[in-house]
C-alpha cells in the first residue's frame, strides 16, 4: 500500500512539472500577427490575419 501511494505521488509531481514546463516554454514571446487588408469585387473589405512565429515548436 505504501509503494502504491509513493508511486502515485511521484507520478503527480512529475506530471505537474511537465505541464508547468510546457506552459512556461510556450509563451509565444517571439510571435507576431500580420494583417493583410484587401478589397473584393463588390468593394467589401477583406481582412486576413496570419500568425507568424519564429519558435521551432508550438506545443
């Protein structure tokens, strides 16, 4: 019973550490949003937003 409790505790600690690391490292501080505005055939305004990110991985 003591081993199961200890294994569960270790699993919870490791899982919370991994989740915290993912949230801290995935802050998108080097990212930017580019807006392109164009006009359609009937004169309506069309706005297109593109997410530009310099980070290698997006978790």
